[in-house]
């Protein structure tokens, strides 16, 4: 969400939307895991895993995002294996579903890393220009 706020502030529309959409999906992951924990008669401890990293450079934000997804993929794959070993098919399926989502997130961020490498600053500039155009309306039409 921190990255989404900054992309939005800088007018980087596409990346802002991608980070926002992904953050919402991550919140849904929390809900799905919490639901399963409560079904299993556990309790949910709502604590932040880590402090928000105040990274503001765009390659740095994408690097953080791809690293986070990679770590999540590894962790949920491990959890799915452990659930399988303990004959808990439903929780295994939950973690397998999460792996699918995290791999998709990784792919989306990785595509953006590639786009920035290929097109450089102009790729970001174009997004900011599209935002300005959308805000001010068609050329010559503004009052
Ligand atoms: Fe997630
Ligand atoms: Fe993710």
C-alpha cells in the first residue's frame, strides 16, 4: 500500500493500479488464512510481520515486491507440503491456491521490471502523461 500511495502521488497510473490491486488480494489472503485458522480452533494474532520499508525509487520498490513474492511462494509451497504430510488436504489446497496467486503477482511485477529495463524512463513518463491527459481532458478543451 505504501508503494501504491507513492506511485499514485507520482502519477504512475499502471504501477499504482497494480500495487493497489495486489495489496487488496494480499488482504484477502489474510482473511482466507484467518478463516482457516479459526476453523481449526486456533486464534489469529494480528501483528505486523515487519516495519514498512520506505523505499521510494521505482526499481527498488519492484525489487522489494518481487523478493516478497518469491519468499511467499517458497513459504506457502513448504506449508502445503507440511499439510500434505499431516493429511490436511483442505489447508494444503489453501496454500496451493495462495502459491498460484503469488506466482501471478511475481509475474506481473517481473513484467514491469522488464518494461522499465527495456523502455527506461519513457515508460514511466508515458504513464504520468496519460494520467495528466485523463485529468485535464482532451487537448484544447480545458478552461
Ligand atoms: Fe499473499
Ligand atoms: Fe503476493
